[in-house]
C-alpha cells in the first residue's frame, strides 16, 4: 500500500513545475504513439482477406500450379479439371485457408475449363456464412414478382423477365444492361439499356442499304445474314468486347421473318431459321412481345406491346432482328414511344445489341435495381 502511495506522489510531483509537466506530457505522448503503432501492426498481422479476394487468390494459385504441371491442364478432349486446394497448399502455391480467413469451416477447389483454346479459372468457396454463387442461380432464386406482376416467368423451359420494371439491371463492361432471359442451357441473354455511351454514334445506322430488286432502289434487304447490321455489330464486338471473352458465350440468333398479322410470340416463327454460334446480335420480335404483360400484345405491330414492357422505355428508335415476311425490304423496329412498327431497312435506328453471358459466370454484388444493378465476376 505504501509503495502505491509513493508512486502516486511521485507522479504528482512530476507536474509541480512547468518543465517537468512538459517532459511528462511528451513522455505520455510517445508512449501512446507506441501503443497505437503496436495495435496497427497487430491488426495488419491478423488481417483476413475478403471472400472475393480469397477466390482470386485461389484462381491465381491454380494458374501457377498448371504452369508447372501442364500435363494436368484441361484440353479439347478433357475440357474440365478440378484442382483440389490441398494440392495447391502442398505445392506452396497458396497458404492454408485459415491463414486468410477466420471461418475454419471453409473448403474450396478451382474448376478449370478449356474454352476455345483458352483456359477459364473459377474458384468455388464454401464457408459457414458464404458460398460462391453462380449468377444464374442468384437470378432463378430471386424470382419473386412485385405487386404489378413484374419479374421472372418460367415459360417453355426458359426464364423470362416481363413487366414494366423488373429487377433485371446489370452493370457490365462499363455500361448498363437489362437481362432478357435465361435459356434452357442456362445462357443469360442481356440487351443494352444505356445509349449515353462513347460509342453511341457507331450504334445509330441502317439495317441495310444495298440495292433491292423488288423496289428497284437502294432500300436495303431485310435478310440479316446479308445486312450491314451484321457487319457493324461484329465490328462493335471486336472493338468493345475482345477482353470480355471469359464472361460471354456464343448463342444462336433466331432470324426467321414474320408478317404483321402473325400471332405467335413463342419464337416458332423467328426460330425456324437460325444463325448459329454468334457472339452478338439484335432482339427478335417475339422476345420483345413476351416482355409485355398486356394480353393484347398478339401481333408484331400491336401498340399494346409497349404496355407493361420494360423494353419500351428506351425512348429511342431501335432495330429488332426480324424482317417482314411479306416483302424483302422492311424490318421491325421499336419507335420512340416504345410501340413496334416496320420500316425500310435503309432507315436509321440504334443497334440495341444483345449478348449472352456464360452459364458459369459468378455473382459479385447488386440487387438488380437501377440504383443497385447486378454485377458479375
């Protein structure tokens, strides 16, 4: 007890004069600084990475592993291999997961696929509070419709977004898109939703401007396989998406024609003729019609097709993929109002292009709203 009193008295004496007070404050400041530095260093030493960062580390480790074990890489004859994390740890390509993340329940592996001469790496991580999720699974699970009926509908083995404003926004390659549908093979189709972009001038052009013998003029030809639109879209893909191959996949374009009175909206008319294995395209009329919840949208020129239809909100004129089967020169497009119409192929409108995302693309973040669009990785 006496020792404690002596310490207190000595501490008080240190502040009796100005000089001692200044020295004491300096000493206390130095000690506090040292304590803070120790805390910061301790936090750095105990820092745990995010789940996404750990997935990236696993993919990088798998890449380095296959560089040293080329015989284990996937090939065209064996297009998929699974690399166990234990092999990566044993080869010192990565540390144990516990060194990166606090959750001791985490397990992982890396799937490597041969894709057109390139290898695609995707890490799958399963923990107590986190699981690597495919984007397609997130979309199918978030399928509740709002009070207006907007949302994801399952029709003919496809999942289709319908209504005035479903939560189907996607941020991709620097632009905003809307998700159109998920096909029977789990490919995810998206359409450009933002024309306030650098390449907008390149997107505004004719469908075709070649000489048409039926009109005896350069009204253009409504055959997509021979069109300027096909050439222009392929150039857009090469210039904009060459670095996004890991996210995208080829898909079939339904290029069949239909007349103004045709009633089908199930794709049976447009999909009678296809261009297979395309990288980019336009939207066929039946996909536009199916997005509307108005039961009066039954032909490709019904004004009612713009009702309760998120695809009608662009407020610009844009081409569809579908030609009029009654002639060789007119193509269906969407007016500024959102209503469908047809016009000479020589006229100008926007290429609101369509892409397809790979079925194995992973979810990153977002809720599908315009304010919080989905993002992928």
